């Protein structure tokens, strides 16, 4: 995936999250959970896009 596409997706996700936070009334706790879920999903997606997800999932702790 081209770097421009990654930047465009990040901008779109950011704008959508801002619109939801700004214009949809909801409790602040629900808003915080929604923000955390979106950030975690975007970070995992970025790790997969840059090919780092497989190296993270192959880490073994212990024997």
C-alpha cells in the first residue's frame, strides 16, 4: 500500500472520529472507549500495513 493511501486513510479515520466526538451526543465514558478502540484498531492496521505485525505475533515468552 502506498504511503499516500496510508496518510489518506489516517486523515479520513481522524476526521470521522472527530465528527462522531463533536456531533453525536454520548456519555464521556462511552466516547473514551470508542476513541480507545479506534486508536487500537488503527495501530494494529498500521503494524499490518508496514509488515511488523507478523514479527510481533511471533514473539514467545518463556520456553
